[in-house]
C-alpha cells in the first residue's frame, strides 16, 4: 500500500491516494462536516487561520464552499531523502486544477446551490496529493449587505442598463454574474443583464453561486419614463382655405409636421406606440385674418418609455389672394357691373348709361365681385372690397355728365390682389333726320369724340367742287369739328355712340374744310343766329349755305340754331343757290398709295395701325380707302 500523507497547512490539505490502477475517489463539499472518500475513509481536520479554510471536523454547511481541488504527483523521498518521482502509468500534468470555472472535460460536475457537490474522477496509477481548498460562504437570503441596483440614472435614456450586485461587507465588492450569482426576472427573459432598457418597475431574483448561497429577491427597481414634448409645427393658410392637415413621417427627426423634444439616444418617432393627431380648435374657413396662438393642439400620442406632453402650435391666416399673376386666370376674381334701375336696362350688356340732359343724376353702377377659386363665392361690398369711381375722360367727378368712367375694385380686410378696373360710359344721344324723306343732318359736338356705329354714317367736308360739297367718310366723330351725318334708311332712330379717348389714333391727321363751320354762340344760353336781322347776311357781304332737305341752300333769312353747321363761302365767287352732297354709293375712294405710305398712318377697320399696307380696305385720316 502507498503511504498516505496528511499535510495540514494554511489553506490546504494534502491527501495521498493508494497506488492502485483506476482508483475512484469522490470528494464531496462539506455538507455533512467531513470529506468522504469513496472507499469509506474519512479525513477530518480543524480550520486553520486565514481566508482559505481547510477541512474542519464539524463545519456548518452554509459557511464553507469547495473552491478548488489541486491534484499533483507525490514525490517519494525514501530513506535516502533523494528525490525520486514515480512515473504514473497514466500521464497527468504536473499540477491539475478542478475549480468552479475551469475543469478538465473528464470530470463531471453535479452543481449544487453553492457550487458544492460531488466531483468524480479516476486516480492515475501514481502517488498523488490532493489539496482541497474551501472558502467561507455568504448567504444572500436576508443579507442587507447584498445590494442590487440598476446602473445609470433613474430615467429612461435609450441605452442598455447594467445590473449592479454588490457585497458591502466587510468591504465593498462588485459581484459578477455567472461567477457569483445567477439572475431571473418576472419582467425579462433571456439575457437579463443585457436587456434592461425600457422604463418600468423591475424585480429580480439573485441566486448565489460559488461562495454565495441561497437567493435574494429584490423588487421596486424603477426606470422612470423620460419626458417627451410633441408640438405641431406652426402653419399658415389663406382666408377661406381649409385648415392645413398634419402628416406623420416615420423615422424622420425632426418630423415634417411635428417637433419632438426629449427623444433619447437618437430615437425617432417610430418608438411611439400611437402617433399624434391634431385638433385645430375654434378656427374654421370663415375665421378672419390673424394669428391664432395655441389653437393647434397635438393629442393622442403614447409611448412605453416616455411621458408625453402634447404641445400647441400657431395657425396664421393670411389675406386671400384673389387677383394676382400667380393665380390661373380662370380662378381670378371677376367683377361685374350692373344697374338695378330699370331706366338704364341697356347698361348690363353694353356698360353705358343714356344721358338725360334734363335730369342729371349720378350714374354709378353696382359692382359685384365673385371668387371662382372659392366656388364663385360672392364677396361683400365694403367688407371684402371697396369701389372707387373715377373719370377716365370727359366726365365730371359726380359721374353725372357724359364721359368715360372707371369703377375700381380694391380688395380689403381678408382679401388682397391687384385692383380690378371696370369701365363704363355715360353717352349722349346722337339723333338723325327725323324725316323719312331726307337722310342728312349737320352735326357738331365741341367736347366728345365718338365712334360711328351701325345705323348711320359720318362725313367731314374737304371742299367745294362746282355745285357739290365734297365729303370724306369717317369712322369716328371728332370733337370740335363740323361734320355731316347720313341715315342710310328712311326710319328715324336715335343712337348712343361709344365715346372714344382723345388719344385714339383715328382722330389724327384729318380736318374739315375751313369753309364748313359751326355756329357757336358765345353766351351762356344758346341764342339762334337771326339771319333776318344780320345786315351782313341780308346785304350779301356774308354768304352762307344751310342744309335744307339734303342740300346746302343759300340763306339770307331765317335762323340758325347754336351748334348748327353751315357753309361759309364769304369772299369766294360761289353764288350757286344750292350745293349737292357729293358721295359715291360706297363711301370708299380708290387712291394710289405710292405717295401716302410714308406720309400717312394706315389703320384696319378694327382701328389697329398697319405699318406696311398691302391690298385691301384701310382707314387713312378717318377716311375709308381701298388699295388695289
């Protein structure tokens, strides 16, 4: 039999096994006060001083933990004390460790609560020594020196938290998971230490291993929710438009329509369980222009890790643009002139009033404005727009006398845009010869230029030829120029010709023969020219011809009303009793143009100037001509 040496030193016991082949030995952690070998041999000992404790005869089971077994060959000194080493039949390292973290694969461990248990191995065919090291144990259960905390601050920050377990007695030591303890939690699964992140209240069960025994349950460990403020961004719209919508854009920070203050560790709005919606309070399409603070309210957002405060935004309503160049023409505001007075029924279609000299009243049409971009909404005068009336030509500020006028729409209050200018006229009547047998009448108007319209023709006098008055047909009636009007048919009619501006090109470059004049009384009231009492007329010094029955007839008696035209041939040799009116049936003269292209201005029948006339019908100096 081999010798068994018992060596008791500080922290170690040497046990020498018998030299037999494949000797099985089981070392059991001290749960019954002894270290028991498989053959029934029991070794007992007493504790030595120090932190590494050896076997004791009657240990308390909860106080000791088998920390390590060291196996190494025994050196047999023999009688000569010479170092002799018996080679084992099964090679082993010079020293073999069996401990709680690293064990040879040929050892099977039955893990007990504190890493105690049976360690079974096959003894090599050699003398060996076995050193078993025991440590004193610490019991988790009911031990206030074992503290459990969650690392970091107590508020959610979007990061993984550490679980810190410490033994604070006799000095503070941080314990390691897997070495000193195992952990479970009711709230978490899997790798608990690597998954502590979300806000909530946690409880953990810490089970001691190694020198630590039993279990400790710790609850009420809290990660508070982080504050998060979600605020709708300020928006604006035009008056009468629908309120703006708010759209959630995921994974965007900042969001297109919301601002988030308080998201942690680069998180985006994807962490929200419920996305926010918006209520716009007490503001609708009829709310006027202004800034509506705190009327845009976020609501409904939820998140597991955040305490959400719903902020409020501002909605600004701007003036509605109804008439500017950046609006499609079909959507621009439209103004309509109308007159409710039935006396002026023609106004609606031709935009003019008929002047009544016996009853001068203010003529200002009603202006209606609609907004096509808003379903043809009718705007309200003096609330949405104002109207200013002004003289464009001829008339007076009271809008009572014949003239060209404007009604200008200016948008106010909730509306804006370029002004709309509408034109209208007060026209005087032009009457023709009331006799069905005669077609001519003289005409003179010192103030108003008018356009010749269908139903009559107008002529200026350009000279006398033998017994005929030579005429030029005109498309306009020129103010301050004696003219002749011709009625094509036999029916009498009154006309209200459109007024034209003094700058109209059709008025340029032509005049009437100086012999054709208008009698203009210089007094305040029109006084007829009494030919009977005019010595120069009756004596033949002054020679005049007056239109009578479509002919100019020499007159020495009678009267000539103010504003009536006549031929004054005083100082000439003309003595014919009458002059015919010389016009061809069409009123169009054929002329050569070679000498006129550079000296005169040509217009088409629409009044547009033609720079390079070719064949066709034109107006030159108010006269119709044809170029062949």
